[in-house]
C-alpha cells in the first residue's frame, strides 16, 4: 500500500502524523535520560526520513536558515580549540542534527499541528511524572519540591508552563469545534497542579506575563496597522521604563519575595560571577562547546561540590548568555542572541506591521517565554530539549514558502472554444499564489 506524500509532509494534510511526531519528540526530550538512546533514535526516526520523501521541499529558500547553520558550524569548529575535544565533537554533532530535525519539522508541520502534538506529548509526560511521584529537597533554600521523573523542579515546571500556554493559545486561536474545550481541560488542570507543587518560581512568574502579552496581541487584531504600530512603540517604551524603575526602586526584590526568592536567586548570582570569571580566560572563542562541565576538570568539580551536585552531571550556570560566553566566547554569545532576537522580531513584526496571523502570535509567545527563562536557565544551547527545538522551529517558520498547486477550470471557455483549445491546456501547472499562512 502506498502512502501519499502529502500525509507525511504537507502541513495542510499531515496533522495526524505531525502531531504524533511532535508528541514523540517531547517524550524523547523529557525522558531520554531515563529510557536511553532508543528515544533519541525514535526522535530522529520521525523527522529525518521525511527528507527522502520530498527533498525539494527542504531545499527551497535554504538561504533563510543561514544564521542557525552558521552557529551550528561555529559550534562544530570549536573542537579545534576545545579543552575537551572528544566531548565537544560528540555534542556538536548532536546539536547539529537536533537543528536539522527542527528544520524538517518547521517545513512539514503547521503551528496548529505543533500545538496539538505538544498538548498530547505534555499530557503523557506529566502523567508519567505523576506516576513516579518523586520529591526532592533543595538544599540551598530548604524547600521540598515535586520533580516527578525529572531531575529538577524547574524542568517539570517548564513542562507545566508549556502545557498551560499551549492549551490557552489552542483554545483562543486554533481550536475547531466545541470538542477542543473538553480535550484541553485535563491538560490545563494537570499542568497547573504540577506547576504549583513543583514550586518553580521561574515558571510561575513567566507564564502569567506571557499570557498577558498574548492577550494584548490578540486585541490588536481589531485595530488597523497604523494603530498597531503606535501601540507597539508605546508598549515597548513602557516596558523599558517599568524595568528601569523596578531595578532601581527595589520592586524586583519585592516580586522575588512573592515567589520565595531573594536577590541572589538561590545562588544564581554567585554562579554568574563564577561564569564571568571563567569567560575572561578565553573571551573571544570560549573553552569549547560543552567543554566546561566535564568530570575531572577542577573548576567544574569545585562548583558541583559547592552546589551539592552529587551526580556531577546536568548542571550549568543558570543563564544562557553566561553559559555561551564560557563555552563559545563572545562570538557564540552574540550568535545565539541574534537568533533569539531575529525570531522574536520576525514574528512580532508580522503581527504589528503586516497581516495579523495567529500562528505568529503563538510562536512569538513561545519565544517570549524562552527569552524570560534564558536569564535564569539554559534551554536553547543543548540538544534534545524542548527549548532549543521550539526556538529553531520558530526561527525556521519565518520563511514563507510558496505553495504550488494545480488549478482546474471547466473543460472549455468561450475564448478557447472559438479556436478549439481546451481551457486546461492553459492552466495546468500554473503555480498558485503564495500561501499567506
């Protein structure tokens, strides 16, 4: 039996396969550490073979992917100055293939299908964590938090925040029929419950801010482009002013206190200082991708010991830009910053300056969530995690590809009939207009 290619690679027809592939990916991102390499192989299996199905789809406008490809190439070349070349080589190849999977996903899966698959995957990920039911004590702040099958409360908190976010945007922008309400209620309730018992301050603080921003963007649909631009400029200015006031009048400490945090962010500021000091030793190129947190290296062992990381793995500087400075130097930190800013601006400019599109609103919200978390977590620099997959998916979605379809018309038109020429002779193979979505 032959399966039509469109059921695998056409974003308008592959919702079943696309949602399944996204759900498998989220399960792999969450639990590959537990179940081993079989999940990573499953992640590759649902995306990379699609290149063989329709390779032309992935070659069109490939130039639009130059920045992530340049960053991936820089990461791979860091093997030549890495202090742990073996680790760098292995992890760089993994990161490159991870970007490739996100590229394939962006070319074959619509934002609605991504949201559906994310909801399914997140729901089962949370169910499994609830079944495991593990709690962990944070020795730094003395709290006892739910971690489920994860190694950190912030990881399960991130999953919970994504569950809430995708549920809200699906109901607001992407649902079809009343059944959507029934299907998303369990995801919302379970996500909110796990978010609360995980006590992840980062997740609990970021998700309300992102949802408020999405609500504002949703309301701009009622306005003309002129008024959208005015509101965007005024709103951006207000955000800068509020941030400046918060930092200078002590409001930041008040907000942190609401979530049980102090000005040191549970030792994060000390980690940032240590990372900055480490970055000064190789400020331009860094020590090599993934070459700092290596067992046997004195500085890594010292910080693991100071923060009670007995496993001596899975730790970082809790800041994307500090981590990038240490491993990839100023060059790498600028590149990853440009990727995030380009993706953010690309989607918000579509909403504000062009035709209002729900897909761009959804992906802009995802990027804002990742941006907020980037200052206290590292979720876009590593392979096989949701943060980096969603960032590159959002970036590659900026390219609007033309869709070619065959147009059919009645067998004869009057003008053609007069000269005995069938109408289809003139119309077959004519490319359709670019898909606005």
